[in-house]
C-alpha cells in the first residue's frame, strides 16, 4: 500500500456509496493535500445549491472574490494542497454564484519570481502587483509578494519580486532567497545590458537564449582524473562540461509571443561579469567575445553584470529561467548619459513581456 507524507494510507475504500457503484476506492485526504494542485469539476443545475454552500458569499458585495467556506461540512473545504485549488464549473452549476468576481481567486499556479538589479527595473511590478506584502530580508534586500491580476475571468498569478542589487553575487543571493524562502518556481531577470554587436541599437530588447559568465576561467586547471581535458572559458569543473546556463525554451517562446510594438526584439547569448563596460573596454575584450561564440546560439549579443548568476542558480535548482534585457549602449557609445532615466524607460519597454510571461508561465 502506498504511503502519503503523513504516514497514513494513500487510499481508502467504502462499500456503501449512495451512488452506483456502492464499492469504491478513493485517494485519502492527506494524499490529495500532498499534491501540488487540486481541481474540482462541477456540471449541471443539480450542483447549484451545493456549490453555493461551498463558498462564502457576501450579499453586500457580490463582486468580491470567492473563498471556500471552511464550515460548509463538505469534504472540499478540507482540500488544501500547496499550490491551491481551481474550480471548473459550467454555467448551470454556477447559477447561484456571483456572475463575475472583480478579483480572480488565487490559482493553483506556481509562484513566479521576478528580479531586477535596481529599483527602477521593478517599478512596473510595484505599480501593477496587488496585495503587496514586504519582507526585509537584510539591509540590502527587500522582497515583495503579491498577485498579478489577469484578464477578467482568468486566474490571478502569485508573484514574488525584488531589486537584487548590482553584480553576480547579489543577484545569485537574491535568486536563492526567492526560491528557498519564498517558494519561487520560476525566475525572470529583467534589466539592461550593453550591446556587443553593431546591429543592436539603444532600446532594442534581448531575450537571452543562454547566459555565460565570461570571467569564470579554469582553462589552466587540469583535473588529475582527466589529464587530457582542457576547460573552456566559462566551463564549470566537475559538471561534465557545463559552460552556459540556458533560458527555459517555453519562457523564451512566451517572451517572443508577447505583444510589443515599434520595438526590435532579438534572441541570443548574453554574457555576464563584474565589470561595467565602457566602449573602449568592450573593444579590448573582443577576443574574449569571439572565444564565447557558439554555433548553436551565435555570437554573444550583449553583456550585463547579473544574469548568468541567476541562470546558474536556476540550473542548480532545476527551475525555469528567463533573461530579458534592454540595450543601454552600443558598440559605438557608452551607457546612456542619464542612466537612471534610461533604466526606467527600459523597464517600461520590457514590462509587456514580463507581464505576459508571468501570466502564462
């Protein structure tokens, strides 16, 4: 017999069900609650009265979000999996429920984590996320939880976001906190990057296919158990050759599907390091950029100071990652003179993609 996490039997049985057939087996309640999500399906007018009893209905506010009545006496009131519960009902079964709650009830979707390096890069989240709850993790990191509202009639999405701070260490630390402490099940990193190819112009948007830490260099290291192996720039020892950290293909597809107008959107490799790149320095680093060209994804298109760190954390936790960047400077000029203003503008340009990905992740 299978055992659920509580140690009780995973299934139970009965011999006198009021509906045919009388002999049945069913999943036990602890087993159901050990699932990530639970779905209830109700169809037909015969379910209308019972369904109305299952929810707390406020006659004074018919537009309020529906919540399950914990005292209704029906087994559904005891179902409480980690992700949540989704109700799928037809019009007849929902006849005695409010027609259109203004705020969708919590969904059974995984929590989406969203990071930017600087406060300006998460300003749109501050403006759009509802029911915000702040947690000061340390003097350098404040995490915000809340709900990203969907179109009318569709489920809201739980999100957690923060301004991670500048640099690989700060970003990696923030990503770990969002995963371990706040339960993020996917991560999107949004912000700015410097262009490395002449085709990219200021304001163009980049969807990272993968990320590489160009500063990580173990080329001089020779493992005693593999004396003939030579590490490439960016390659992590003892990992079987991991050199790049990919974005999740589904999240990449969603980002490219998002509706954006009058904006150039490209896909390709993104590099990360700990140096703020001037135009002269980017030119000096040309041999390194060429070394990190890859036949599968092409040449590196841009460089930032965070994304590879977050992508590596997601790879280690086996969670979906997506890197989004707006180009702040080109191969012919340094970062925009008014960098703070540009960061806000970049966040505004990236917001439709961030929102679309989060709502559909």
